[in-house]
């Protein structure tokens, strides 16, 4: 089959590799029809994530058609499914509590050591995201092997286009969980740092959960425009002072809940940690801790902090005093995608959530290296690239 | 007999004497290399005991074990991988057991890697069963010993931890998780 493979910094290629096979009873093989490039894929592209090996197949946002099933899979050939980026078994203690991203068994045994070393306990496996999270082949390919196919993939009802449901795989549930973690009460004002895909879905989710006002913060004008479309007020931090503006816009109180969706592109959760800590933390670290620091300082007394943004290492200059003295609550974590998929699929069907607005480019899988470059070089205009293995090569089609 | 004053298991003691005493107290303990690892598995302890008690099952999750032949209800023959494509072998005997609760074993005289240990199964309410493996072994001497020692001393505690994780995966999900995507890769992974 053809697959987008990683070979080093800014070097991804479409190679011909072996077709995946059923290896375990609960496996299924999916023929990919749509797969997106995630912001976090850019961290692989930039060479920030350790334990990548040349030839690794990328991609953790994908969907397609079931073409083969293991004896214990509950899927049937021909079904269209969206696959969660988290690999969860469905039968361990954490899965029983719907904490799918904390699954004990999705990550192969030998790969769990590093998680134990870094965080005390290993996390679940992920598709196409280095060998720290399992080393699973991703979905930017013609086919993919999906373990625990009886638990993860959700069957797409007739009449829905790929583009409408593809983001159930990651960024929509991640934005939803971000809003849920903010414990929004009716009438609340919610501030969202970062208008990437997760931030924009968090904006929509916050309104659905009863927020009266959402204030979106970014510096990309196009992304702020998108937030505005969903009813958010905006702050461009290059033009206005964020904390001061938030205080004025909330009558001197501060937002009831704050959502840091800035570092979110690094689903990898270990960027700061494993690689050269000093060098990277001064560059990546400052920028990213800046948003959570600002969010905590701006948040009203007794308010809630939600952090879908990904942090990997040990940070300093964390405003622990403000956090304690104001009596804030923090909720965070990788997304338990499986938990949210059914309800969010319904929300899409009922038209409560718009997903397709995000897609700026659709292109052939063969053109994926070009897609990576475009996404990397222009984050204002390029909001989401969706790869279609069925498209003819070099048939880049702008959405508008 | 030295002991700590706290409630932590002796396998985690900082004092080497405490660990040595714990090793010696194990049924027919050989040597002073002690490993203790615990995992919680979301299955009833009877199921876990039954699977483990059939020693022929163990290679399905113990990466280093090629096969275990059952010689009698209490005696087994172990074939274990060693570096450079070699194997080491020994006979072992179940020295004590209680249905659904624990199994103790020890290698027979003359084993390449003298070893003994216990595996215990304790109820953990709605979380299933707490499984603790405690293993004592003697790193062998000589040239062959060096090769074998290299194998066994290469973080044997990590090996035990990984084996227990695979046991958990098999018991909870019915399969051992792998990131391979072709049968050939899976084969290479297991080699």
C-alpha cells in the first residue's frame, strides 16, 4: 500500500510499504477514505518528538471502510467508521470508568516503561505518534490495522459525508472535553486561549453548554474570524493587552472559566521532557507556559481552569500562589475520545456542531508531503488539511 | 532477621540486608537477587490462578520463555531464551500452593539459573485481583553464566514488569497488544 512515512526533520514521503494484516482477534483493517494532518503532526515534522524511526507511518485522525475483521471484532465488512486516536481496550479498570486515554492495555508492554519513568504511570497507545505511545502505524495511508476494533471505531450512519464526521477522531472530542472540564454554568463567561481546531471546537462546545459569552484569544486574524462566526468575542494579543482587556470585558471580575488550548498541538505530551530539556524549554516552554500562566491570573476567584493544551515536562514560574489563593480548580488530560463519540455524532447529525468549516484544503494522499509543508508554513490560512487516498495526485482543491 | 518498621513490601527496602532476609525466607530461596512486582488485573483471582497454574500457558506472555513442558502436576521443564540464539533449561517443582491464592516454585538442583519464587493473588474488590510476583534467582558463574547473566541481569525487574503487563493484557483483553502491522513484524518482535 501507499503510506505517508517519516524520515527525519521536514522529510516525509509517500512510500510503498507492506499492507497491514489482522494480528489479534479484536483487530480490523480499515481502508482509509479521509485522514487529516493534525497540528501535533507538525511536531513530528519538525523533529521535536523523540523515538521516531525512519519509515514510521504517521496519522491519528482518520476514517474509512472496514475491509477485514478479526474473529472477535464486532465490525462488519463494508461499514464506514471513524477511529479514535487513542487506542483503548475497553475492559481495564480505567476504560470501565470511561477514562479511555488512561487505558492500561492499549500501549504494548515494552513501550510502557518510558511512561512510568516520566509520569509514574504509562498512558494509552496512540496511532502514528512515535514509539513512546506504542509505535502504532498511523492512518495517513491506504490501509490501517485497528486494534480493539470492537471498542474504538464508531459506525457512521448513511447520508453523512466524511468531512462532517472525520473530526470525531480527535479534535472535536478534545474541544468538547475542554469545555466540559471547565464545568460551565449557565450565564458564564468563558475565555479560550488559542483558536486552533481544538480551541474553535471548545468555543462551539462552551456555547452549547450554556456559556453566555466566550472570549477567544489568538493572533491569527483568520482564526479569530472563525471564532467570531461562532459568536465569540475576540482578543488579538498582538493588538491588545490580554489580561487588561479580559478584566475590562468582564466588568473587572475575570472570566468564570478559562481554557488553555494553545499547547494542544503537541498531543505528544513529552516534547519538553525527553528532548534536550534546557534548549527546548527556553523556546517552547516560555511560550506555552505563558498561556496557562495568563489564564490562571485572569481567571476570576473560585473559577475553573481547563487545560486541553499539552504539557510534557516540569515547568517553573507556575503561578501556584494565584492558583491557591483564588481557589481555582484545574482539569486536564488527553481526550477519552471513545466516551464522547456517540453524543457528538448525534450533535453533528442534529446540526448543533459545525465541523466542515475548519477544512481549508483537501488533497490526495500522494500530495501529503506538500500538505505538511503548506500547513507548516502558513497557519493563518491553512486551518486543516484533509488527505483523500481516493483523489488523483496533485489535484489540490482549495475549499473555497 | 532484619526488617523495616513500615508497611512497605521488603522487596522495596533500601537496606540490602532486609531484601536478603526476604529472599532467604522464600520457599527454597536461591541466591540474593530479589525481584518483586505487583499488578492489578480486572478479573477474578480464581481465573488468574487457573491460567497461571497451567505452566504451559506462561510463554504466551513471558517473552523470554520459549516453552514450559509439564512433567507431572507439580514438575515442569523450562526452556528459556539466552543471547546468541542459545537457550538455557532447567526443571522446576511447585513447592507450595493454595487454590486461587498462591503458587510457589523452585528450580531443581543443577539449574543453569537457580531460581524460585511465589505468585500471589489477592482480591481487590471491584478492581479485580492484585497479583504479586516475587522471584529470587542466582546469577550463574562461568562463561555461559556470563551470557546468561547478561540476559537475566539486564534489568530483570523490568522484564518481570513487562511480563506481568502482558499477563494483564491477555487476561483483561484476550490478547497481547502489539504495534506490529504485519505478521512478519510480529514474528521479528517476538524473536
